[in-house]
């Protein structure tokens, strides 16, 4: 989690050593206790409950943090800011170390924010098991590297390395129950949550969450109750949590304010109750509750345009309009080259042939969209956090797409012959009619392939709605989108009056065909840039090598295919070998992103914003929440390197001096989320606004409802969206 205060450094002039608790010094004596680590704000130790362990038995270790007065450390969910302690263990083979067992936290107010954590002393228990076959008498050496954040108004990240030695024996006498060490571990266990989890209910509206906990699972005479969410974003940590017993006395009701990601994170947490002077922590699981009636992130209000309330007829209409507009989006421009050749080649064809050609093109578009919709729904049903355009989040797919456009460009330029069917020319010759219709089908599928990652106006809300309805309705929406995209070409093919406006075929088509090779090469160059963003220079080098090998193999095949035997077979063999090598190199390029992730993509995709005088910070839910908690306006830009619409918007609307000046004058925090590689946090954010793809632009005014900006931006629309125009 990004920290609100990580960059602030503690001033040593005001530092003082935390007071040593009044505990018997024997508590930390012996080999089963590490040497104390003393910082300006914390005294830390690693301690074993016993000095000697029997192989095959469990024992507890404790990371003990004695914290400076008025300072605090953090729970597993730190709340509005902070970072929980983490421990990295080094133990012998066979020794098993469990997870941290977190004491019940307290809510710690820091200005307008609320953190979850601990003051004075935090004892983090960890269970260790020495294997039964460990030789009795051989000591067990344990080392741990721990990190923690300690804060007052400023925060200091600290760390330490701890080591201790556990003696082993076949049997040991029990430790005295009244020893200081036994008392510390007994007190630490008392502060842990109760075992088990209570199944609770959660009623959701846009403005409020109501947690319902069965009173039978709670102690009597509750004096106080507070819910700590396991995951950031479920609730507003700083909001009051009024509670009461229901009218029937059988249910405890807590009224919670939804957090930034209430629609997408698990509804689990810890209920702290105070009863009869005792504080208890009770695990809560309300994941069986219904989703928010509005799928938007809390506070989105009208910004979502009510995606969940569209209704199927309106969603189908929006999808059809979105498909029409998709033909004008920048990401589809390269495919217009192929479509233009197909249209020009129909100039002298008969009515029946043109109609079949248009229907074949439409079938290609619809087939691809149907296959993509089925795959998307299947992946989401399996729990994958994917959205529209997910295929271009795969470096292997991007590399193969780049190869395809290299080959298409070579064919258009005349370097090789792939046949008129692939290019969709559809000559009037009856012998080629059937081949031409196959080519039209392939052209439609290719157009849909390139257009699919884009999100046009009307289209975003329709696709967001599609993800909330049964599969057959979702597929109907996806097919309506494809029909809208294919409709202009289909009408030209079916209506003779429109067809007569097309130019007649002639020698000019060869010149046009060769000229249109360059948009294909430009598209390949763009796809290689996307590959570089995803995989770095190593992946890009593999992709370039694959394209070079493929191009050489196809060129050699073209030169040899009309020669005497056995050269045509040699050429075919070389072409197949080149194709296999290119595919292998493409797969190598796809594997290059294993250690890269979205950080590198963010570095590349954010570069235009930096050079355009509008500095961007990487998006995270924590940073968004922190900026809003500070009362600052926030502009969120969700983008991807493979989304040409996103890149055009940044160059046209977000790079001008007027926008940069308006952002600076208003103190706008510009957060940029990069979806080039898969990022579940961004997928959840998109879903919160009823969207399933990028781009999406949201402005959060201080203390106001978010505003959703158009998907095609201008400087004027950005200035108007932030209230500066």
C-alpha cells in the first residue's frame, strides 16, 4: 500500500528512546530471545515462549514491539494509511513457520483519517513447528528480517534482523505458569480474536452498508462495537459506526459508510465488542450478501450513468451506436485500409455478389465478437479479473498481431502473394467469387480483432451492463456491438444506390494497394511498442527477431515458388521453418514480462504525461483515498499502451498548457492507471463505474461527487469537467 507519510523523515532532534516497560529483565534473557533492537521510536525483540522445544511439537514465537508514547504501528489492514509489519524468515529445512496472528486492533485517529493499529506495545505471535524427525539435542537456528512502519503525525519505516537459538530435547519440564515470559504470551493470546467466524448479513445501498450480526453469537450486555474491515476499500474507516440491537433483540446492526471499493472487495473483517469490561474480537464473514444496488464505486453517484439500470433494450441500442462510432475510433483506422480495398474491388460486381460479400464481412465481424464474448464470460466465470481488450494484455498475442500486420503490409506492397481472398478484394470473376467471400469474412474478423480493445462512446455503459446480466443477454449485447461496427459496410453492399457511388475498379487500385501497405507497417510498429512496454527490451528484441525471420522466410518462399522442382518445396519448407521460428520467438517475447509487471508499463505509458507538463502519479486505491482525504481534487485517467484512443486523448487533450495550468492552479492530483498488463485493482475500478474497458476519465472535486468525462476528450471537455472551463 502506498503510504501517505512514507517520504516524511523523522527529525532526530526531537527523538527520544522509548521508555523500557517495567518487566522482569529475565523475560528476554537466554538463547531463545534475540538481542533487542533499539530505534528512536521502537524497542523490538524476537522471543520464543520456551528455551527448549520437543521435535514434533508446536511453539510460539513473538515479535515484540515496545512503541514510543503517542506513536503507533499497524494491523493487517492499516486503514486510511500505513503499512503492516512483515517478517521474512530464514529457518532450517523442515521447520515450518506460520503467518502472523494479529491482535485485535484499535482505531487511531490521525487528523481526518483513521488508522488501524497498536500503541504502547504490540506482540505479534507466530507459530513454529520443528519436524518430528529433528535430532533431539541439535539446536534450531532461526533468523528473521522484520519491517514495520511507526507513525505519529509523521511516519518512519524501520527494520531489523533478529536471531535466536532453540535447544531441542526429547522431553522438557513445563515452564512456570507465573513467569514473566509465560505472562507475556498468555496476555498476547488474550488479545487475539476468538476462534471461528460468524456468518453475518450485509445490506448494501449506494450510501450505506448495514452489517447484521446474530446476537446469539455475541456476548450479552454489549457496551461498544466497532467493525474493522479485512481489506482496504470496503468501508470508510473514518466514518462513525452507529450500532444498535434490532427491534427483535436477535441482531446487532452496524451502519457503515461504503469505501472506495465496496462493490468489489470481500465483505469480511473483525468485529470488536466490549462487554462486561472485556474486549473481544470476532471474525465476520458477510460475503454471501447481495452486491450494491448500484455497481459504481461509493460516491460515484450520477457519474456512472446508471449502468446497472440501463435495461436490456437500451443496452442493445447503446451497443449498436457504440459499434457504429467504433468505425471512427483511432484504433480502427489501420483496418480502414483493408476495408477500402474491399469496397473499391466491388465497383463492377453484381448485386448478388455485393450482398454476399457484405454478409460475409458482417459474419466475420460477428463471429469474432461472439468468440471474444464467450471467452471473456468464461474467464470471468472462472474468477479472472479481465475486461474488454484483455487479449492485448498478453504479450504473446501482441507479438502475433505484429507479425500479422507485417505480413499484410508485405502482401499489399507486393513483396509476396497471399491471394485476393485474404485481402478481401472480391473480384467479379465468378471463379473467384467464393474465394472473395471468404476473404470478406477474414477482413471482417480482422477488423473486429483490431477494434475490440477500443471503447467508443455509448459502448462503455453497454459493456458494463453486459457483465451484470445472464450470459445470453450479455452475448446479445456483444453481437449488437459487432453489428453496429459492420453496419456501414453492410449497407453499402446491400443498397444498389449507395453502391453506385463507389469508384469503378481500375489500374489505380494497384497504386492504392501498395500505398496502403504503410498503415499496416505503422500498426506493426505500434504493436511492437506495446510489446516493449509490456516486456522490456529483451521481449522487444525477440519480437523483432521473429518478425525478421518470418519476413525473410516468406520472401524466400515467394522467390522460389514458381521455380523448377525441387525449389518450390524447398521454399515451402523454409517458410514453415521460418513460421515455427517466429512463433517460438513470439512466445519468448511473451515470457519476457514475468518480472516486469505494470510498473514498467506505467513508466513508459506515463512518459507522455511527464513530457507534456502534466505530471502523473501511478493510480492506486490507497493514493486516491489519501488524496480525497486531504480534500484535494483528483483526476483519474485509466489507460493502456495498446489503446490508441487513450494515447490520442493524452496527446490532444491532456498535453496542452491550458490543461496543465488549470491542474496546477486547482492543485489537482493526476492519477494514471496503466492497464497494459492485467491489474485487478484497475479492473475493479472500471467495474465500479459500470465499465469494462479503457479509456475512462473521472474527476473527483473536493468533497463532491465524481464526474465521468467523455471517452473522447478535447481540451475544452477536460477544462469543463474540472470546472475550469
